[in-house]
């Protein structure tokens, strides 16, 4: 079984930077800090989702899980 994911886009990322002090507010406003942080988060998430570890995590071997559960005696027969 494979989990299917949608591509992450800019509209899926919402960031809030809370500057402390007048200088920080001015730098944040002039420098577009909110947009830069949102772009960095988006890049990080896209890189994470394209990693081999992430790819392995979304592939679930259901048959293998059921076999291991059966072999471990975790599967019980239900009475009818």
C-alpha cells in the first residue's frame, strides 16, 4: 500500500514572524521576512518529502505486517 500525497505549494504554508522592537519590525517589513521564512519552510518541506527516508515511510507493506502479526500470535479467531 502506498500513501499518496499532494504537492506542497505556497498557499499551503502560513508563517507568522513576531518581531520584538521597532528595529525588528522595520527590518521585517523592509526585508520581507515573512515571505522569506515561508519560502524557506516550503523548501524544507519539499526537500523532506523527496528524501528516501520519507519515501520509505509512505510505503506500507500490509502483507508483511499481517504475516508478522500472524507469526507472533497476535491474530485471533473471532467466534461467530
